C-alpha cells in the first residue's frame, strides 16, 4: 500500500510571480516621506511604491480606520448639534405657550438652524464627492 504524499506549504505560483526587482535610492527627506506615508496609511512600503508607480499618482490612498473614525466623530458632532437644536426648539415652544417668547431668542434659533442645515448640506456634498472618487478607482 502506497503512502499518500504529504503536502508542504502553499502550492507554487504559476502566474503573478514577482521575481523582478528594481533598486532605487532615496534622499533622507524622500525616505522620511515614504516612512511617514507607510505609518500614516498603514500599508507596507513595497505596496505603497508599487501602487504609486503602476497605478499612477492619481490613485488616492486612504487610511480606512482613520477615515472611518473621523466620519464617526463628525456624525456624533452632528447628532449632538441636532439634539441641542431640538432642546432649544422645545424651550422656545414652552416660552411661546406662556406668551413669554422673545423675538431675539427666536431669531437666534433660526440662525442656529440655518447654520446647522448649511453644515449638513456641505457634509453631504463632501461625502458624495468622496464616494464618487472611490467609485472611479
């Protein structure tokens, strides 16, 4: 009875084998830029150089974790602002029921609401631009 052959490691690549090498020298400043990009974006320097060289500098490289964290912070800020506007609206309404509302307070509420709406529209436009840019890649 023949023993089955033991498989060791992954199978050898038949296509996509990276067997060519390019040596490049950088100045201290250039190398520091590469190291900074490597840590900032969270990708290996070989992948960074390969992407920049083969896919062109038009390719946008983003640290996804940092990007999502920043979007989360923006969302929390927008939510808190909306809560504050709602509280202010309830306060103005309660004053109005007591016939104690002031036009100054109502004007201030309207200004805050307009500012919030402009910020939200600007955020939506920016997010649409980001989504379109990512879809092109």
